[in-house]
């Protein structure tokens, strides 16, 4: 049960981080270059939720018991 809970927490974090990164892409039509965009999202704490969530999901999948 804890593994499923860890997966769901990771999924929620990954969705939050991904949506935030996509929302910040609205700066690109305003004249911000890709390099400035990448430097900007590198400084935002909420953008780190995507990799943290992906890591939690990968850990929970790797520890999930396999049934044959």
C-alpha cells in the first residue's frame, strides 16, 4: 500500500511541475529566448517538482512486487 501511495505522490508532483513548466512557456512568445527560458525555470523551485516526481515514481515502480 505504501508503494502505491508513493507512486501517487510522485505522479502528483510530476504533474504539478510539468504544468508549471508548460505555463512558463508563455514567456517565449513575449520575446524571451530559449536560453533565458531555461535559465529562468532553473531558478524556480516549483519547476523541480517534475524531476522529483519522476524519481519517486521510478522508485515505486522498481520496488513494486512482481507477480507471475
